[in-house]
C-alpha cells in the first residue's frame, strides 16, 4: 500500500518506459538515469509510451515494492512534456491525482512546502529550565 506521508519525495522519469521492465531494470533506471538512490524510500514513477500504464517503484524498508496501474479509459498525463532533464519532482498529492488519471498532476505545485521545526541553538543554552524555544520556518 502506498502511504501518504509528506516526508517521501516522488520522482517521475520523464521518458516513455517499456512496461515489461520490472524491479531490476527500473531500479537501474533510477540509479543510472535519474541519479537517485533506489533504497532512499522515495517513490519513482514510470509511464508507458501509450500512457495507459504506469508503475511506481519504492523501497518500504524491507524490500522493493512495485505498484502497477492500467487505465481502462483515458490516459495518464505525459510526464515527458515537462522538460526537466529526465526527472520531475512531484508531491504525494500530485502522485495520487496522477494515479487517478488527472491531467492536473505536475502542472503546478498542489501542496505547500513541508513545515519544519528547528531548535534555536543559541537561545536554548541560556535558559535554566528545560523549555526549548522553537523557530518556525
């Protein structure tokens, strides 16, 4: 099952892919052509030339998972129409829209940047109690 955590990045291979490829060959594309680590936990999306099939490859911590989908009607969005040197980065929201066959995936960012808390190192040493000041970015 594909989770919906915001920590996971989604990388889309922006060239048509032969859907006969499986774990090893798609993993080689991730490592060699996309220049990414297959064991990072990120999701990697591949789309067939006729855009009726797509695969998502990801490492779940125990092994590689391969999610495959075939649309019975319509087509997936063509990621190769984006000129991003072979790789586009999407959010999980965009991936979910894409897998539903939506044409809106990848057009504009649909999710805000992740909210990150950081400790203020210089002020936390001055306090005598255990409270920590947090800067909101």
